C-alpha cells in the first residue's frame, strides 16, 4: 500500500527536479550569452564614442547610413541560406558540413545580385555625397565580411555553444574599437580612411572566427539536400531584407530629406536606442530556439503579454538610464553626442516599440512562417516609409520631429501586433 501511494509522489518529485534542472540550464545559458552582449555593450560604447567624436557630424551620419545600407544588402548574401544553417545547427548538427558547402556556393552565386543592388542604392541615395570607393568598402565590410562572421556566431548559438559566441562577439567589437581609437590619433582622419580601417577590423574578426570558432566538419556539396530548402531560404532572405528595410530605411530617408547633419544627429539617437536591444536580442534568440522545438510554447496569453511587457519595460528603463547619465554628464560620450543627448528624453518610448516589432518578427521566423513574415515586414516597411516621409516633409524642428517618432513607432507596433498574432493562430510550418 505504501509503495502504491509513493508512486505519484515519486513521479511528481522527478518532474519537479527535471523542470528545476531545465530552468537552471536555461538561466546558465542566458547568463553566458548575455555576458557576451555585456562585453559587446562596453566595446560598442567605446567604438561609438571614438568614432562619433572623431568624424564630423555629417561624416558620421554618412557612415551610419552607408553601414545601414550594408546591413540591409548583406541579407542578399547566400540568398538567406544562413537561416538554414541556423536550423541545421539547432536540429541536425551532423549535417553542418554539407550545409556549409551549400552556404558558400550560394554566397558566390549571390555576388552579382549583391553588386547590382549596391549600385542601385549608391546611385539613389549616396551619389555626390560619398565616393564610390568609400561606399564600396563599407558595403564589403558589412555584406561580404561581417555577415559571414555573424554566420559563425549564429551556428554556435544554434549548437548551444554560447561561450564561443560570447568570446567572438567581444573580440569583434574589441577590434572595431581599436580601429576607431586608432583613427582618433591620425591627423586629418576622415570617412575615406575610416572605411579602410573598418574593413580591416571586420576582416580580422572573420579570420579568427572561421579559424577558431566554426565547427570543423568536412565540407561536402550535396545539391539534393538544398533543393527543398532553397525556397525557404529565399523567403527568409526577402523577409530579412524587408525587416532591415523597415529597421534601417529611416536613416536613408533622413539623409535624403534632411541632409548629412540631421542624419548624423538621428544616427546618434538611433545608435543609443539600438544599445537597448542588446539584452532583448539575447533573450529572443534563446526563445526562438525553444519555439523551434515547441511551436505552441506561447499559447498562453498571460505568458505572451508578460514577455511583451518585459521587453517594453527593459527597453524603456535602459534608454532612461542613458538619458539620465547624459543629463548629469552631458559630454560623457563626447561633444558630438552631447549635441544630440537632450533629444533622448523626447524619444523615450521609441526603443520599447522598436524592440517589440523586432521581437514579433522573430516569433514568426521561429514557427517557420517565413512567407507571412515577409508579407508583414513589407507592410510595416511601407507604413514606416509613409509615416517618416510625412513627418520629414512637414516638421522642420528637430526636437518636434524626435518627439513625434514616439507616435510613429507606436503605430508600427500596433500594426505589427495585429499582423503577428493573427498569423500565429495558423498552423506552424516545419522546415
């Protein structure tokens, strides 16, 4: 009788211990991953301060806008096959050698498309403001060098090797910081010189990443494996382009409608806003992995709502802390940043809404709903362009413009909310 009554109790205890061990593992992995982003935050600040206060405000605005264009164009590389690498690292790591060969082959095939797209972007937004060579160097640094370095990080995250990603992230940002600091000591330093240093720093990070951090498996090209997933990767590439168009297109619009100086001020504000996303992206990356394995993880409304509230709260507190530091010590990040720092108080809600839109886009990727994600991002990119063009063409005062960004990003968040959670009611798409 005693043995029978103890059985449910033993099962309950085993389940409790299993859950406790799982939570402990998640907390440990998050701590390792976030430590890398904490290091990235420190070196990002060093890099940002050195660069923003060495280049003129106009040159910094031009570089930030060209870099944003490079990030956008980098999604053309391999036609989105990096997403397949991530899924294989997470679910079927033994096939990484074969899918890495596919990634390299598709990267080579994508180069003419990438070059053509870069030419169009240059002629549309940068001709007459940046030399073709300088623009090409920045695009190469972002699309041909930094994007493969991100692939190394993405694969390690998929394998659960967060410590390796942490080291590579910190090392990459350290190299960029050293390049920016060296620029500060060069007389007459300008954007042309910085483009070479930026490319060299990113190239050094890629060499180290491939040599010491990428899983060593024999490369084997097997086209039979790629066919079923090429359509998926193309959809992901389209969605990624639309995602970064939605995220970064504002810099191109500000440059086009407001000129380099306003683009510089706007780039400083959005760079500070972007720092608030660092802990959010770590959490989202781990949540995406969980959803890939358990698609119905966010079925409960209470859990979904609490996560969104947490993202918004963390983002808002982070930007408020930055604004407070710069209010007390206006030149803590340099004189150029001090010019834009008072405007942070007017953009207090922007980080929360911006980070939530990014988070919601990743939910659809995790569930394999890449075509719906692409459609949603296209709608959001169009809405953002309309809102910003309307603001830039009607508001001349910079402070008023920044304040109205809160309403613009709130509208984008509400649109994303409706589109994302409507899509999540549909069956998930295994890849």
